[in-house]
């Protein structure tokens, strides 16, 4: 089980990303616009850098819904490999069965 503080911190990051999502997209579009004047693009870069660090989506970490574990995350199921294996062996994940050959 991950520390509660790590899980809460990650949830706060998700909230900050959602809050600044539209503003970041607008600034990124301005920066990427080749027809915009250089001064405008530079101001957009400075404004993007002035945003909080946690406003970047790359700061958010994928975590298991059950245990909060960050490593071994299976995105398709939204859980870690350990919890996936336990639930799959119990038969609690629909459509998943233990393979044998």
C-alpha cells in the first residue's frame, strides 16, 4: 500500500492539471503558430513557464486504484500487476482467465 500522502499529492496534481488545461492548450497553440510574431510567441513561452509545475500533465503519475502502487501499472485495467493477478486468480475480473498451454 502506497503512503496516503503520495496518493493525495497525486490527486492534487490531477486537479491542477484540469484547472490549467485550457490555458496551457491556448499557450501551446500560440507557441506552435509559425505565422504569429516572434514577440507574441516569446510572451506565450514566458506565460507557459510561469504556470505552476504541477499544471503539466507529465507530472501526474498513474497509480493503482486499489493499493495506490505506482510501479507495474496496467493501464487497461487501472491497477498494478500484483492486484491484477490476485483478482484474476479469484475470477473477479470479467473476461480474464489464467492461461495454460
